C-alpha cells in the first residue's frame, strides 16, 4: 500500500521515541510504500484534487538518540513531487499540536480530499469535533469535578468548593500553562487573569487528583481496542506535571481495571467516528483528556513491555483499508 504521512518536518524526528517513526518502520517492514509531507505542503485549486507536495522516503535502518540520517528522500525541498491525496491508499495525519488555525485549515483540506475519495486517519471532521481538553465533557461519568469558564468568579467559587485545583488553558500541550492552586488560594487571581486574559479566553479548572504522584497514565486505544499497557508519566521532584515534555518519567504498566473500563467504554464510540488512534489520559480512575491529534507512547511501551504497539496500529490500519481479513 501507498501511505502518506502528514507530519512535522522529518528532520525534527527523535527516532528513539517518536511514535510516527515507529508506525513508518512497521509499515516499511511489511513492504508498504512511504511518502511524507507537512500541512504547509497541501494545496487545492479549482479543477484539481487536493495535492500534497511529498517526498518519497525509504528508511535507512538507522535510528536512536541523536540519529538524523534515518531516512533517504527521492526529493528535496523545494522540489517535492505533487501527489493527489485520493490516489494513495491512506493519508495518516500526524501533525503535532498546537491545534491552531493552520491545523484547522489543514483538516478542511483533508476533508475535501476525503470527498474526492481519500482515506484519512484520523478522520478530519473527528479531529475538529474532539478538542483534546473539551472532548471529556461528553463522558461525565468518567471525569472528576471539572469547570469550563471564562469567568473569574466561577473559578473562585470552584476553588472554594474543592480547595485544591488545577487550572489549564484549553489550547495547551505537553503540560504547558498548567497551574496548581492549593487551599490557601495563593495567586489564584493572577493565574486566572493569565489564563483567561481578563475574561477574553476560556480555561478549564479541575479538582486536583492526588493520584498524579503515581502517574498521569496514557492509555492508547487503536481501532477501538485498548493497548494492554499504559504509559504512566510520573512527575519528578517538585513538579506537578507528569508530561514527558515537562520532565515526567515514563513507566509502562498493565492497564488497571479502571483504565480498561474507560477504554472499553469509549473505544468503540470513538472508533465509529473515524478515530483510529486515541490517547486517553487517566489519573487514578478519572479521565482527564482525550488526545486525537498525534498520540504518542509507542516506543516507551514497546521498549519496556515487548508489546509491539506499532504492529497493532498497522494491523488496524490495514483492516480499516480492507487489506487484512
């Protein structure tokens, strides 16, 4: 099959932990043809299908910390080859957040490519319909006390009720912009003003879950089914954030009963909507986020447990495309 990955610049990949690289490596092992481009390389013009200006790539077999020559490309910028998206077997959208205006526009171009016959994973409309912080609101039975508001008085009231809270922006990633406010309420007003920009921007407030000391667990769901191991991202030192980008330590562990219950309840629902790969964030037994843009954790789980997450992903992709029974 011909697979086109829409991703960040290939030269930026950290192959020792990059989940998109793990997908590519498994797909190449099975004999699939690889192409890559960035969202900026997508184009539509009246009378033509959506095009991607792509590089045809092969893997060199080299990977690991600091390795840059992990691929060879038949084309180099600015001489990428024009490729109609409907003429490949699958387009795999793996651009990292932020989900900004350009990401939003890219999903609309990919949506037009779908109307022309392209198969896109995750489905562009589903990417738009499941903002990673707000998607949990659909499943209140699995989440802890949560508030979404612009209003500083609402935040103050929530703190008075729950005493120990987490405030975070809706467009953050990698733990960016997350604040904890304890029972003394120290700096609550300043933090709220910073995040809500004096009422101009919405933020999310959640009751602090002390189970975070055991890890903010990433539960991967592929084709509606949970990977049997979660990656617990454990805060280090005085840090409250478990995100790997914020210095958290990733420890793979078998799914807990609560992890599995949440994943099995949400997995089929999200898969039916066109979300082939989802990353559920769970603290203790509470769902905190639903990640759909470019969930990670493949390399860490595989290295620590031996369970081949990339193989499960490519199995699900092939099944979705009708390439496997």
